């Protein structure tokens, strides 16, 4: 695009590098959004830091491997990487068994956009950053479609457990329960909600709590180390969940079954994921395995359920005599994400959450999720052959395992994108997975 000439080459290189991963920061077409995009990049890091970020792999790599990509010695590189980790532009992983640290480039979402607003005091000009982000995000739908315009989403809805129909309770799996995720987490951190913190600086704050973004398990490790979150006990985390439910917030977790890394407590007025549904009509959140079911004889037509829905998936429509007391909620099953907030507002229990006819698919783990996202975006070769984790590494072997576990149709598509004899042999040597 013509505008890109006004951006320094170092920032251009960073953006191009992000495009090799699952979610980038694409250049928007409209002038106002473009100015916001440029300013966000320049606020978050210096040109030197942007160049260094452009050299990072999208798969975890050791300090020595990153140094080889940059031309810097490991000793020179380490403090520069540490500074980027402190900004959330680079992520570091520490192997709990060996203590080895690996580094890789953070995506835009969920990634450095969120990290930039997860703490109050870090030297960034928060108000200017919030205004630039708003211009970029709202100016057009470029970023929304980059992040949410594909089948595999970054987040999944968690059903409000108190809204479940009695018969549905045995069908709820532990990874579908927010309380179970908290009880099983080895470590927990709480941060400022990126979305509501940004809204505060824009003068658009709502009355929902700001400090209630939960990081759990391995996901808590990075944010706690880098000061993006404060450590909390399990009891406080459960209290945060309860308070969020009382306020009618939607609970969204990492879209994986094994070891999810976060639980967000989201409001429709501030949350970017929910607004991608209401503003752009995207299926931006993987639905839970439950939907609201109406018991008509109990319903009073009060409309509290429709008012509580953050994504306008319910509306009150006339029924019977056409009088208000005979109105009933009509549910849009294609739009509904199964959070259960509507049912939680029904004092008569006319709405209860019941199992969907077909349970939405949730990737097993982060490796499978990002592989599916890369495959859907046509970026699988960039991801698999990135100069991060090499052949024979534990991470690369997990990548191959996840590829082998894809359904046959997706596995064939992966083979077409990769066009690699090595991966093709490894991929199709694995047994056919069950659909």
C-alpha cells in the first residue's frame, strides 16, 4: 500500500514477521486507522527493538539460536531480549525440568496488544496508546478479520455453571468449568483487563471491575515474571469468578482443552472479542457446548434475559395475545455463544442451559490450536519451517504429532501447504485419527 512508505523499515520488518505467525498486525486501508496503526507500533518499541523483533522466530528458540539470527553475541542479545520481554513483544518460556529458557515472537492477539494495557505504570503513554489502538481497531475491520475471521478462534466461552439445567450437569467436562480450571491451576495471576483499561483512558469506562483478568498455569508464568500480573491465591480467583457472574460478565478462556492459559471476564461494551461479534458479525468466540432452553410456562416476559445478553443473541418477541406479558425471548442459535448469562438473570428459571445437539470442537492444546489457525490462514509452511525449534526438538515433535492428529481433510490441506517430503512422510506415517 502507498501509506507503508511513511513507516520506518524496522517497523515494516516487524509487521512482516508477525504475518508469518497466526495473528499479525495488518496495515489498514483507511487513513485514520492507518495513523493509529503506525502510532501503536512506534509507541510500543523503538526502531532498533522493532528490527530485533523482526528477527525472532515464531517457534521457541534458545538464546544461542536467536543470537545467530541477529548477528549479535548471546551476551549482547540477552539484555535486549529481556527489555522486549518486559514489553510483552517477545515471550520467554522456562522449562521447569531443565531450567532452559527459549524465546519467540509474541503475536498481536492474544499478545502484545493486551500486555500493553495489563498494568497501570510501565512508562508507556497509556492515553495516547489507547487512542491510537481505538483508531486502528475501529477505523476498519482489517484487524478483526485477521484475528477472528477464521474457523479456529483464540477464545472459547465458558458456561455459567449456576445456569445449567439439572440434567445437563453430569455432561459438563472439567475443562468447560471455570471453577475447575482455577482449582486445578498450579499458579494464578490477576491483571488489569486490557479492554476496560483502554476504555478508561478513552473516557468510556463501564462499572465492571478492571482487575479481573486471570492467567492460570503455564500462562501465569510469563505474566507473573514480567510484572503484568500479581500472584493471587485460589480463593481470591474463585471470588473474582463469582463477582464476574454476579455482574453478568461473560467468561472466556483459551480455546484449548488441555492447560488453558487465561480466563477473561468480559463485558459487551468494552470487550474486543464480543464486539467483533456485534460490530462485524464475526463468529469471534468458540461457543460452549450449551445453549439456553426456554420453559414457556415459567416465563413472565420481563425481558431481563435479552437485556443481559452482551452479543444481542436474544430478543423479546410477541407471543399469544401480543401483550408484553406474553412476549417471549427468541434465541439466535447461530449467534449464541452459550455463556449462560441470560439464564443467570432469570429468577423464575424459565431459561436454563442445556447441551447443544453437537458439541463445538475445541483443540486439544495450544500447539493444535495454532496449527489450525496457521493452516486456515495459509501460513502453515511459515510456522513449521521457521528457524526456531529444529527437527528432533521436543516442540517440533509436538508439532508433527498435532499435524498427524488432524482430521484427514485438514491433514491433506496441510500436506498441500507444506510440500515437504520430510513432513509428508512423517505426517502420513501416522495412523488415521478418529473424526
